[in-house]
């Protein structure tokens, strides 16, 4: 049965003792998660310093924060939530829009021109692409999950979890009557966003076919992750060398990656096929490496619009391509098919670790094999 369409969902009850409903200075409802350390992950509030208040008054934002424990612990109420936005997840789109380390450094990219007004998708963070990635189908670009309102799942099915993880939230998306008109399949999409004790961020998606007419359905999927980087010319991606890829700039023609690593000198839009479970993004200038670990997602998309396309996008700054890179665990080449009652699970875990130089080069093997 379809879920009723609701442009202004009401706040849900906190699903655990670590969750508190709070309200930002703009009047937006937010959910605060408390954990054992000072690292933090939140969903970005449109009232934060980089995003002035908009008319998205019905958007509920999910804030996740780990609080200092032991000596020197501070009560969470002592934080200025708007000034210390660390890693929020917005119930609009079920989208993580900020993730900060324990030094307060932003690790995800959100455009300064991002539009926080439905039905526009938010440019940055980690949009959820479902039931279609890109233009691989007849639906709107990247499907509709990223511009629907999600709700907190107060009673999710059991999901094995590291007992050390205290800061997490479960969200759920079901199709509305309008969704069923454009994609006539009933489903339950459950998403868990969690912040680990060392500040690692993870997203676990579970999608179930709830059709009652016996029909299977197929879909493509991606975690469209925007990483914040110092300078795209100083970044390399390790782990995808020798992989076959589809080049979206050349009518999805298939090629094999020839370089020792992926470096960036122009626009890139490639779908790497049968990619390994671990990928490293090495930022030479920041001496920082992002490590992506993926499960249930065979492909990996690498995208940067470069200068011409950046200037053509309304919600993207002209020069912002220099400071972002999308590396996206995905299922694109072979759509996932579920029979009624079947469930698929796909997981993304991200950590940010220091990189060190060795003979003038960063050593990615320690990251990829460690």
C-alpha cells in the first residue's frame, strides 16, 4: 500500500535514548544523536553559516554528534548547534550533508549555491540515487529518493551493529501515490546512518520488494558521495587501476583504465565496473586519505564536472569543481532485481586517515591493504 504524500512531515519520536529532538535558530526541527567521543556527524541545517535560511521550513534535519566523555566532558547543550554543524542528515532526501572530524574540518562538499527548497535535490553531501542512477532509465536524473521526505524508523528490523556505535539513526522511505504513478512498485527503503567511535561514517541501505501482485522490480543505485578536497589537481584515486569502465562522456563506451592511479586534468564521468571493495582518495596537499569500503555495490562512479559544466549548473559555483570530487559506490551496469519479499543490502563506510610521504609519494597500499 502506498504511503500518503506529505510535503510537511511531522517530527517522529526519538528512536533511542541517544536521540533528542531539538530546534535550530531558523525554526527547523532537528534530531540530535549523542555518542561517546568528540567526533561528530550531522545533517546540515539550512540555517548554518554557509547556508542562510530558506523557505524549507518543513524540512526536518537530523543531527548526529558525539560528545566528550570522562574528564573535561561538556554537556551537549553548551554547543552552538548552528555554529558547530558537524555531520547532519536531512530527512529531506535522507541525505547526509556534513561530516566533520574531531578538528572541526568539513570532509564532505556542499555547494555554496546549493538550493534547500523542495523538490530541488541538494547539491552535495551524500545524495541517495534510487531507483535509478543517472539517466540509466526512464525516470528523472538519479531517481526520486533524493528529493522525497523520509521518516524516522522507530522499529526497524534487526541489523547487526558494532556495540561501540552509539550514534546512529534509522530512516525509512515508502512510495507515495504519486511515486507509484511514475514507478509502479511498492517498496520499503530503510537507511541507517551511523557514526563510529573513531569518527568513521557509515550508511547501510536495505531495500525490500513489498509488491503484492507477485511482480519483481529492478533498479540501479548509488551513494553519490561528494568529498571535499584541497585542490583537484593534487588528488589521486587508488584502487581502480586496470578496471574496465563506461565513459559517460563518450556515450557509455567501454574502456580499460591504463594509469597507475586516477588523476584529474579535465572533466570526468566514469562508471568503473566490478570495482574492488576498498578505494582510496589521496589528497596530497592536506596529507589526508579517504578510505571507502563498500559492500553489495559492485561498481564505483568517479565524477568531476570541471570548469565548463560547473558554470552551466545553477546550484554549483563556477570554481567549486576545484574543491570537490565524487567517488560513488554504485550498482549501475547490472541492475539489482528483487522478487516480492526479497531484500537487498548495500553498505558504504568512510574513514579519513592521515597520509604520509615516502620518497615524495603517498603510499596507498598501506591504506588499501590495511
